[in-house]
C-alpha cells in the first residue's frame, strides 16, 4: 500500500501535500493498530494519555509495546 502511495507521489508531484498527508494518516492508523495488537490503546487521534492511575509497570509495558509496534511497522516496510 505504501509503495503505491510513493509511486503516486512520484507520478503526480503536484499532489504534494495531499499525498504526504494521506501517507502520514495511514501510517498513524497502522501504528495505533500495532499498539492495540500489543494491548495498548493510546486513545485519540495522536499522542495518548498518561495519568497518576498508571503504575510504573503500566508505563514499562506501554514503552515495550511502543518499541514493538515500531519494529512491526519497520519489518513490514511501513516506516
């Protein structure tokens, strides 16, 4: 899918910001899904939430999920 978007940008350079924004949105959505696959819901379009209700263990698990999600996306050549 991302190779298709890259090819589209190459063939239609006038699409510029539109194609770049579409690619960023798709990557962001796939990152959220990769986190969900690892048990972390960042709740929201971007970023996430952290509160005093989260324990040190919660934070550690979230960091591990974050790193794992990035690895997953890199292995799939998405990022």
